């Protein structure tokens, strides 16, 4: 039964308020990977933590912070929603390697090495040329491995992603992206990347963002389940989870900021274009966190076994976090 | 006569104190491109300006700030040493395009797109793979062109340098490096780069840093003049100046900081190695700013014409600054 399971959404960036938290609880979400950072630097990231500290203080009946996998089990037991943080960019460490441990201790459990563009560590998926992991990037990966900060390559280019998988002594994740075979898009991942990811024990979170899906906003729940089935055939069920990329109640200005940060004077439209510059229409079967139950039921209907479904819906994320968040001695 | 000429050193990073300024004045240096930044971010760069504001206030009899080419002529007229600022990295703009105009207005006239490593804008000469100018880099070049901030590719990798020359609507400089034909080193530039640079009206400042010279610290003044002569044959005398890279009275800790910034946990030795980790021995004929006169006399002895010598010693830099520092309408 859905309500008894560990349900983990491996990426959301929703407007953080009591209504959102209530919605997560009502939808039986056990834990959510919340994006703390798109472009924020070290100092701004600290303000992000401060904002969430206040939210935790004011909503103790709904949410709790997650620092390790046990906290997710505790959240389930106490009927709270566990929140764990990640950055979609390496901007929280500025250009200082020592900030990795500082951020990890504050609760930044996951960090992308780059967000679409070239970063100091690696190349993003929107650049023309992918130089792979940089000199600083190699040191950052080693340090992230040491302190137990998870490497996320969702928005990275292919060569950089393959090198990160190879260089990292720990499994990495692609928290929110889909296979390229399901939909051709700069953000989606090739069979080669998916195979390399799974071979090293990594995890892929399937995205519900229409720009990453077959037929975009017209993608059916059945299409989505078929994509999961094909990916399971390719790399095995144990490497699969959900990373919905849900962005509830965010204005268009937030989308423009995600795409442009402070680096661009011209308007960059990301996966859209000048004539299609706003948020894509949401999926009717994934309008909010309660869509997770639709996926659960959809997978049942598609013919997945019960033990496969619970893996995809949360147990794989839980196990991955369990293995990833310990500090190496 | 040397004393009547415009003498410009296109790069120094010496300990900034009254003794240094007196030495510049005594050596008849008209203007110096002073490195304000190696790794400093936006906020730290402001403190760098504040430090220099105080130095200008306390040493009005020796130095004056240079914001344009006319200020250099004024410095000459008033028997002062003109100081103009550059950054060896793009760190002063953090990840914000708008910081280019802010920094330019404060007096940052020159900025390297990268210092040895990959930056947000381009690839440095120590990286294994050179991805060229990034998405942010293309916008930054356009903005630097607009506000009249000079692009410097001294520490950049080859593809990035060629692309910067090509993309920039204005001539760029390589303020301090030598031709690869004179000495094989990661920091030195190929014939292809030098030709492309000069074809677009750019400028090369010859470095006196032993790691960039034939026979390193044993390089003779005659070797140095021969390198200039060969480069003049290759790309013409009008593209040539001096950018000594003089780092007087800086402790080894500064060299280690240049090389490692805050990005590296392991010690990086730059152009040196674990057994040769300190400052290289200085050239006997270029121990301090008075070495500029030795070069002047050396070029005479080598057989350069008087009008060629004054170009290399400062007039080419002056003309380049004249053309580069105006704001586009």
C-alpha cells in the first residue's frame, strides 16, 4: 500500500511555505531533496540555510531536516516530511576547496558540479565544447568523496559526466534527468552515461519536467512508466528513482533567473525559446506532490512487481543516501 | 636618450610601498601595469582598490593613478609614475556580468579571462583540455569591448586565446608572455597565436620571468634582444612591448598563493616543481625596474633602430591603451 512506503522525491524547487509542506505531508512524501542553490555564492547560500532554519523552527509539525539516511526513517516514523538539501551548481563553494566541508557540515548533502554552463569544476550541457573535469574539479571530487557530499551531474555535459563517474571513488547521482532514448534534449543522458553511472552504483532520478519527457507536456503516465521499464532493462531497477524537478508556485521571474543567473545580459531561454519562454504546462497526472501516488499506481498498472515499485519510489534513493553520506575515515 | 622616452612596463606585481615607487621613479618608468588581482573576488578586489587609494594619497610626489592614455602623458609631464590596474583572473567579476562595468569605472583597465586554470570565461594554460570561450565568456568579451576593458590572455590556453582574439571586436593583449619558439613552456605562445594577435592589432609584452625565457635565469640580455628581433620579424615591431612580470620583495608565501589560490589542497608548483619550488633566480640585468634601461641599451647594441626601440619600450603600449580604453558609443 502506497501510504506505508518510503516515498522520496529526488528533486524539487517549490515555493517554500506551510502550504507546500502540508501538501507534501498529505501526499505521503517521506523525504524531498530540496534545491537550496541555483546560482548563489557562499555568502548567499548561508542566507538560504538561515531561511530554512526559520522554516524548520516554524513548521516542526510538518517537516524536519535530514542529515543522513536514518533521519529519513525517523521522519517516516514521526509522520514528518524530511528535507535534505542540494545545490544545482558549485557556486556555494566560490573558488575555495575548504568550503566543501563547511557546506557539508551545514547540511548541503548534494552538489552539482555545474549548472548548464561551464563552471570552475566541469562543463555544463549547454556549452559547445566539453573540456571535462578541470584541475580544481579533480580536487573538489576528491574532497566531496572524503566528506560524503554527493556529486550530482544532472545539468552536466557528457564528457564531464563520464569523467566524474570515473574519477569519483563513490557512486554519483543524476538526480533529475531522463534517458536520451526517451526524449532528445540537451539535459537528457545517453545510454553510455546511464550504463557507466549504474556500473559504479550510481542513481538516476526520473524527471517530470515536461521539457525532459517524450511528447513534453502531453507525455502520458503510461509513456513515463514505459521509459522507466526500458531504463530498467538497460541498467537495472536498482539504479532508478524519481527526481521530479517540481517547481510549484514559482513565478516566471524565477525561471528567468534560473536560466540567466547574473551571467547573461541577453535573455537566455534555456530549453524554451523566445516564443515559448515560460513554464511548460504541467502534466495532468503530476501537478503537485500527490502525483507521486499516480506514478506508484501507474507502475502497478504497467506491470512492475511490488518490490520494484517501492525501489523506484524511494528505497533506492534511501539506500543510495545511506551509502553516500558517511564521512570516509 | 632613455630618460626622455615613454617607458611602460606592461606587468609588475611588486610589494607596493614607498621604496618601490621611488625605485620606479628613479628608473624613469613612466607607467606600470600593476596586478591588482590574482584570485580575489569582487569584494576582495574592492579592498585592493582601497589599499591603492591610500597609497596614492600618501605618495602624491611619486605616483598617480592612470585611467586613460592621456594620464600617462600627464604622469610623464609631472615626473610621476603612472599606475594602471589589471587583474590576472576574472575573479573580480564573480559570476556577474554587471561587475565588468563596475570594475572598469573603478579603474580595472585590463582583465585576464583566466589564470592557468579553467575559469567561468575560458580555459587556462595548465588544463589538459581547452574548451575555448564559454557562454558566459562570450558575453563578457562583448561587455569588455563595450566598456573599454582590455582582454589579456597571458595565462590562457591556445584555443581560448585564438577564440578571444577572434570574438573580440577590439584588439587584445598578452601582457606578459614570450614566444614558444624562444622557450617551450605552457605559458608561452605559439606562432599561430602571435600572428593572430598582431593581425587584429593586439600587443605582446615580453616577460622577464626566468621560467618564460630561453635558458631561464641564465638568459642573457643578448638572448632576450634576439627573441625580440625574431618576434618582430614574425609579427612586426608595432605589436611588441615589455611586460616584465617583476615581483620584487614578495615572499615565497605569495608565490604559493599565486599558484594555489584557495582551490587546491595539494601543493601545486606551477612552472616549478617540488625540488624547485621557490622564486627563480632573477636576471642580473633585470633585478629591478632599472633593468628597463638595460633593455633599452641592449636593443641599441643589438642593432634596433631608435624608433623601434622607443616603440618596444613604451610607445606601443601607449598607443594600444589609447585605442583600447575609450568606451564604445
